[in-house]
């Protein structure tokens, strides 16, 4: 990792939506930047569309924090563009994502206890 890990994964909480969705996408396997952008848009039904500045700004900050790392595993050359950079989640990034998911679950439970659950139509 390029940076020091905070003592606890929850030290980076709350994560921005872009950070959290990038970690979720990379939790399933390595991807290049544009594939991350497409996957996040698909997962959120288009509710979160990361522009290039937000996407690559987030990637660079996450690399610096040690949440993700550049991967040298690439698809076959005939399926790949050599200009692409591939990323994968680190063990620390996985712990941070798990801590964030637990925080969000706790928050959702508190909201449900306070306001009741919403019935789906």
C-alpha cells in the first residue's frame, strides 16, 4: 500500500457514495475505470453516474489511502486495450467497505425504529 492504514477501518467512515460503490464493484473482481463507471450506473439503475473527474479523482484518492491497488492481471491481449489501468480491492479496502456497510445497516435500523418501515406497493 502507498499510504499508512488508519488503526480502524471505520476511521474513514462515512465513505462517499462514489468510494463505496467503487469498493462494491471491485469486491466482485478487478475492473478498469470505464468498466467501474458502467457497473456503478447499472447497479444503481442510473441513479449514480460518475463523471470522469469524480471517477478518476476517487480512484486516485483510494489508491493513496490503500483501499484499492492497480492490478497487473489483464485479459487476453486481443480482448484488452493496453492503455487501460485495472484496479482491485485491497484487504484493507474490503474491511473498510464491511465497516461502512455495518454503519449503514445500523443507521437504517435506527431510521426504521424511529419512523417505521415503508410498505412497498
